[in-house]
C-alpha cells in the first residue's frame, strides 16, 4: 500500500479535502431590499458526501439539492462535497472537516447548512453544535417545500402528518428544559394531564405529537371518502383511468394541459403540483377516460412522505395506464426513471401498464433521446410546450387503454337513450341504425353494461 492511500482505498488527499462545486451559487439580480425582506431568504451552504458513482453523479445530486433549496426560498451561497466511503456517523462529513465548513459558513455569512442526505438526530445535533448555525437535511428540506405548496385540506394534512413523523424522532432539549421531570406544575403549569410517574417534558411533547398524528390520520381517512366515492363511480361506469406520474418538474402539468385543456397551474419549480387534478377526456373513437396529474417524485423521496401521501399515490396503482413523464433535457433522465420506479414499487404500481413520455424534446440532446428510446422501447418523445409528438402519444394511449370485451347486438327503445349514451361513452360501436322500433346497435362493451343490455338483445 502506498503512503498516499488509506485502508479504504481512497486517496488521502481526496479524504482530507472538501471539494468546492462550481456554479452552484444562487445569483440574485434586480431585487430591491424591500423585496428581499419580503422573501425572507435563508442564506445557505450545501454539503454533500460523495460515497459512490462518478463525480458527475455527485454534482448532479448537489445541483438538485440547490434547486430544492431555491424552491424553498433560500439563497445558495456555496456548495461543498467531501469524498468518503460512507458518511461520518457523528457529524456526516467527519469531525476534522466540520471546522473547514464552519470557516466557510463564517466567511459567507450563511445562517443555514443543508446536508444532502437524511441525517440521524445525533448527526444534526453534533453538526449544529460545531458550526453554530441551523442544520437541516434533505428530508426536512423536501418536507418544507411540500408544506409551502399544499393547498387542499387533504394535502395540508398529509404534509403535516409527514412533518410530525419526522420530528417525533428528532425532539431535543435545550439546557435540560425538556429533560426535567414533569410532576405537578413543573412542566410550565401542566397540572392534571401533564403529571406522570417521572414523565419528562420531552416525553410529554412526544405524546402530544402522537395524539396530533392520530387526529390527522382520522381526518385523512374522512377526506379520502370523497375521492373513493368518485373512484367507485368511475368503476361502476367502467371508465378507464390514466395517471400522469414522474419526476418533479418533468412537465406533468404542462402535459395534462396539452392533452385535456385542463388549465392546471404550470410553474418551473419543484413540487408545484401536490394536489391531484383529474380531468375527463375521450379517445378519437369516442371512448371516455379520465386523466390525473399526480405529485412529483424525487430521488430519495422521504419515506414519511410516501406513507403520508399513500392514498394519493395509490391513484397510480389503481389506474389502468401510467404516463411516466421524463425530462429529456435533464442531465440524468435514466436516474429519474429509476427513482420514480422505486416509488412505484412502494405503492405496488409496477404492474400497471406504462408509457414512458420523454418530455421537453425541444430542449433535449438528440443523443440522449436515442439512448432513452433504446433503453425504453415503449416510449414516446414529446414537447408539451410546442405540441411535438402529442398526436403520437394520444395514439399510444388509445392503443393501451383497456378495451371492452363483450360483444352485443341490441335494439334499444328510443326511451332508453341513457343506455345508448353509456355505449357511446364506454364502448366501441361497430354499427348503429335507427329503425322503427328503436336503435339497432352492435358494439363491444364492458361485462357489467352487457348484463344491463341483455333484455334488449336481438
């Protein structure tokens, strides 16, 4: 073994240096002091640990963390990566390197450090104690973005539940305030309900969080009834459903607008859509189906969010077809596909038929597009902005939607226009003739509708 190489196979020079990542400082231009104070931007330094893969992978991960930080309203002052075989169990980047980070924080005037990973409570505490500013990890950052973007009652409850699940493991006391026993009025005048056999303030807070979480779960169960009713109505009428899923900022809402004229908010920001939007549309041959926009995914999506948003994410698992939207102009679209499929696996959605939709073709490198098409044979290249490829995508959707299986031939009385409408909406009409005693129809329909039409069979 050479003198310059450590026991873990990494060059000591690499181990002993923090690597500054170029071009990751947020540039703020043309902004007045008043506007700045309204935004209340946090000034942050990003820190990543590069444990595996290429340097491009490490820098892509930190570039995504920069986008997340900016989406949360922060100004990125600097970004640092350390090469290590694994994160330090005590301080994430190693105790010797914390001092260098502290110097960067002081020289830039940063008030927050964001770490590219999920840190243990002890790592957060040790790092905060050493660098003397607030430290948050990737999970807390994503939770904060979700909290800012949630609009509906269900979305807000889901985010709050995820935040509480995260916080309950990270309660800490300051100066012993949370560690003292809470007998009588010791815990801030708690009295009855706050007393217990040696229960600490920390335990009291944890118990309150658990009670709040239970309340939120009850609320979410009630809020999900409306969506379940709508889904049951669609199933009863045999209306197929298409879910638009994919990486955050891949252009899912733009695609939904292009396909259905939905008028959904489109914003060049991560997690602009949290509340699912469902629109009714139809194929060129008249078959009705629904199309739903879903929350965007991201690498290492916090498991708290997957659990809290499970009822929403299950829209994907319960759909008949998934449009998996990928940003063709992203540096690592294949990595995005893998990250999204990890979440699909978590909600049992891998078995749903899937069309890969490579979006932003107008801005993508043609070589990258060819590589993606070679990896994903069932893919369509589109641009939601220009409309390129949309017709081909609609053809692919029509081909992959489930087709009705029962062939019927009936004469419907003119008074049963409701049944004729159902055949038009959910079936495939082969022939239709208006006769003296009613409408003579030959069509393919779903089994349930075929049963209703039996009395009118020819």
